């Protein structure tokens, strides 16, 4: 069942948040993050590569975003241990994820906000390209559990000027700011 988090309670929803209107039921339970399922089960994850300007490097900016896809089997909870596959070097990259609430195609940037349900943290786990043969990164990016996501979708989140950090064993790997995105979520 879907729910809406209010304080330390989870209120049941009468419908899916993807229907566009949140109808909150009076029934509720105590919030326990460990008991939550991933907040969405997408058919695919569409991602933008090389989306942050690096002030220390000269970068070529393309006329359109460079897109890659991760498969739905990669979705898991944020606290799940990731199994290394193919015995290859593997790493994660913290990203700002957004959840699309309804089917869309060929809309304007101005219309895009109507289609965004909310935002959540995402870890884009990737393993080294398999013998440089994985041109579309299907194996490198789509092993089971290679996309841990946050515990809930924040429907009121404002993404401007937010710090995105990546840690591994409490060591900071990357730090960026959403203001440095080349392509905005819209």
C-alpha cells in the first residue's frame, strides 16, 4: 500500500500517488523506515550522463542530454548491501532522482513540472565496462540492486542549490551542487 509520511506516522493512501490526487485515509501506523518498501517500481530508469559542470575541467556541452537506461531490477532500498558482479571494480555515484507520475511524451519544459511527482536520492552503481564491449552499459549499470533509492518520494522538494554527496565507508568520494547541473530536471 502507498502511504503519506506526516511526522512519525504513515497514513494510508486511498489511491496511488501516481493517480495525481493524494487521498489520505485516517488509518495510520508508526513510521519505521526498515519496514518500508522502495517507494516506486518504475519500468525503467532513464538517466543523464555527464550532467554536472566541473569548474576544474574544460567540458564540451552537448546540444541535448546524453541518456542511458538502467533496468527496473536495479531498484532496491538504500540500506541494501550491493553484490559485486563480474568481479570488476564497482562504484556508486550519488544523484538527484525524480519520479514521473504519469505517461508523457513531447512536452515542453514549462509543462514538465505537472508530470513530476517528486524527488529522491539515487545511487547510480556501475561496474567497470566489461572488456570494453558493453557499449550501451547494459551490464555495467543494470545488475540486480545497482540503483538503491531513498526511502520515500519528497513531493515538496526544491532541488535548487542542493549539495549532492557520495560516501563509501564514510569517505567522501564526490561532492556537487545541483546549481551546476547542465540539464535541469525539467
